[in-house]
């Protein structure tokens, strides 16, 4: 694989802003945001509608996947979350003036090619955003929504929803979004949960 040519930060941003295709910039390389599957597109649209409608009249506002994000003022990397919630006062990068520095909630709709990165290294970067309180991963191969919420300090807790009748609760924003809306029109089964057998963990074997 040939190395990408070197560009200055100014040249990179100029190319990105002029490009009809969005690119994430990670570790010194540009990665084109390839078009997702039909289910990915539909779930992303459903998610945006379900959350945005419940933010009406509230100070925090929704932003689409066109909103570029950097995790700190010194970060070279930039990302385009599938959806996010931002709360005033909004802070933007001093050089990349359209890149948001302080999203409060980030949503990623998973795809097979990127889900491992979204769960690990990308989440590790997002954790550097001091104002970030919620990180939500939405599966496209099963009815499954994972909600990570930051407690005081650096501790995160996870809540997982696996049924269409479940309701995603975002307490930090006063928002409750039914999974039935997020997966509306999507032919996916609920995630299979193995039955609990009390004898399996019996100390008597």
C-alpha cells in the first residue's frame, strides 16, 4: 500500500471542506466515510428523528452526521459521529472552526467493518471529551442498543437494551426513545438471550 502524500493541517481541512465525500482523519490518514447499508441508513434516520423530536423546546440540540468532532484543541484526529447532542455554550476548535469540541452525547450506528473500532479505540478517544456524558452504540444486525453513561469522574456504566418494547432512557437530557421507533421498518429479530439455568451455577454441581 502506497503512503498517502503529506499535507499541512490547512491543506487537509481545505480539501475536506471542498470534498463531496466526508473523511475521518485518524492517526495521520484520511478514511473515506463509505456509504452504509440500507439498514444502517434507515436506523440512522430513525434514531435522529426519535431523539431530535424529543429535544424540541430543550436547550440541548441535535446534530447530524455532518458535524465534525475533535476531542481536544490539540487533537489532530477528527470524526463524524452518526448523531450527537450538544448543549450550550458550544465550543469549537480554534483552528478547525466548524469542529465541535464539547458534544454531550455521541451516537454511533454500528457496521461490521467499524464496530470493533467504535467500541474500543474510538470510544477511548471520545472519553477525552470532558463534557461527554453519554455514548450510545446502535446495532444493525440485531435489536441491540448499548448506552454508556459517565458517572462522577472517569467511571462509565453500561445499560443494554435488546427488545423492541424497551425504551432508551437518556436521563441527562430528559429524553426517552422507544427502540420500536429506532428500529421502525427494520426486519431484525430481538437479540437472543440465553435462558438462565439456576442449576448451572449451583455450588453442588
